[in-house]
């Protein structure tokens, strides 16, 4: 079969392309190679030479149509994610491009057998909680007035009793709290509902925090593995925001690729959305300590820096039972992700300049803020 992977020069896309090539398939990639994810707009050296590469924007109708022609399956992984307040662009890139894919398939009667779209754990927002009486609540983000005082845990809203307890959150929840998550909900709905209406088997994958090699050095949005590894590589102490007890679930890129291929081959996945996460809840301090261990930073003690990141969720851990029901499960640990990223980091030209660039970007965006209590 021939596959089109939008955003295929990126982190998840390139690894998925490698797996498809290993199965004997032909792969075509459509990617705009935008900075800072792709420095100098260059095709990354890790992209397999057997891939047919098309440079361009997934919102370009004629270019997208040419890319779709002759393909059997689409992995739509191209996305815009950032802290920038360019709210319309989240929907333009993430939702409009998805609608355009289905529009072209239907209008041009393209024989596409399946479309798999990349969604995100961000669609869950703060996820599901229980109050002191066992009642479920889907909370809003914590207000700025609370964070400025260093009060980190979610407070029970009117009509509920605290303390609130976070829960593993399944696919029934849709409570996005930022433009990126909102755009991904729209993308899911486009894929699943239009897909079903026109009998185009479609799947939405809600990835948790994906970690591993090829994750961009320069993307200020990307996660803890990159930031902590860069700091320990330079002998610096990474900044731990809030109190470091925020719960996350991290999933290794190879487990994500396995999930991507499973839903391709299993028709039970059609017209469904799936959480794809690491399953194990891990605090930020625990993750930082694991990175320190891999880098040989003896006697490291994770400690808060007195700052917080505006817009962050407090706790989030995806329930992956639905994905596991298809026979998938996460098999790699955070240590596997850290080790592989450490090796990947050794290829960077200048870790110091990368870290300084990312810190400057976060400062410009006023994302990192100090406690004022």
C-alpha cells in the first residue's frame, strides 16, 4: 500500500514512516518544514531516502490533492502547537486541514481506505476528578489569582466538596482548556463524523506526552524530557515549576508507533478515538530525578524554583483501557525514553544555545510566572 503522512518529517511522523517502510509499504510525506521545529527549513537527515517527499502546507488545496492521489491510507499528523496567542491558527492548521482532506476525498472520489488523525491528551483539559462525596467533576483551569499565591491543587467549585482527587481519564471526556486542545476536539469530530457519514474508516489518536529521539530541540512547546536532558547535559539544575508534584503520563515513541500501526490493521478501531499513553502516573519531580539518574547527576534533589507555567494542567493521566482492548499496551519505561533522547541530544550542535533559545522564547511569551505571595 501507499501511505501519505502529513507532518511526516516530524517526530511521530518520521518514526511511523520508518515502521511502514519496514512492513514493505511505500511512503509519501507532505511537510512544510517550518522553523523552529526544522531549523533552516531543511529536510532532516533522519528521514529515510526511500520516502517520496513533498514540501508544502497541508492547507494548500492543489498541493494536498496531488499528495493524496495514488495513496491508500492517510496519517494526518501535521499540526500547529505553541503557546502563542494566535488562536485562529490552531483551528486553521489543525481543523481546517482535516476538513480539507475529507473534502478532497469525497469531491474527487479518491479511494482512500483509512484516515488516522493525531489528536492529543490536551482534549481532556484537567481530566476527570472526584470530590469528597465521590461525585465526578470536570474542572476548569486554575485561576491566575490562585496560582500567584502558590495554591496548586484544584479547589472544589460551588456545589462540590473538597479535596478533589484526580482520576485516570477515558475517551468519554472532552474538556479542553486551551486553543490547541479545542482545535483537536474539532479535528476529532471532523474525522469521526464526516468519516462515518461518507464511509471513510477513520481513527483519532489522543497521544499523551510522547518522548524519544527526533523530538525537536527547538520547539518550546515540547516536554520535560527535552528540557531536563538539556539542563543535565550542561550541568545545570532544571527548573521545577509549582511544587513538582504534578502528575503526568509519558509514552515512548515506539509504543506510539505500535499503536499507530495497530489501528491501521484492526477494523475494530474504525470510527473510534483512543487514548495512547504511558499508563503509569509520574510526578514531575520523579521524572526529573529519573533524568538525573541517567545523566549520572549524583545527590540530585528535585526542588521547586518558585515559578509556575501559565496554562498548565495540575494533574492528567489518560486511561488507556480502550487501546489495550485491541491488544496494545505500553512496554517502554521513562528510562527508555530518557536514554534514547540522551543519545539523540549528543547530535545537537550546541546544547547551550538551544536551551538559551527555548528559555528566551518562554520568557517572551510570558508563560513562566513567579509566585507573588
